[in-house]
């Protein structure tokens, strides 16, 4: 699965885009776990103390923010889908 990282997350990963081997019928939550398994420093950037995705972090699947997918983070996605991971971005 193609995963694009944005802003400060690119520095942690060392690339804009990575390919992750994920099985068919993986959930968004499992994808996030696979990302963290490959890039452990992302854990503190993506998850709170209880292991939940921070509210200010956005994971888009094929252009749709994961919480708004039919089953939220438990939505099943496919290896051909594209994920985009955004940290909180501030500015003025």
C-alpha cells in the first residue's frame, strides 16, 4: 500500500512516500499499527498514551478522513488504496 507522509512526519520517516506490504482486508487501525511497527518513532507523533490516534492527526484513505469512513478506523481497506498521514499543522 502506498502511504504518503506530510510535514514533520516526513522527517521522521525519511521519505515522502513509502510502500507497505499489508494483507488484504486490513483495517485503518491495523495500517497505523503497521506504520508504527516499521517506524517506531512515529508512535509518539500519532498515538496518545492509551494507544489511540490523536485527534489532531489525520489519516486519509483515498482522500477521505478515516473517522468519516463507514466504520471509522475499523474500516477495511485494500492494498491498492492510498493512505495520506497528516500531523497537526499550525500557521497564521
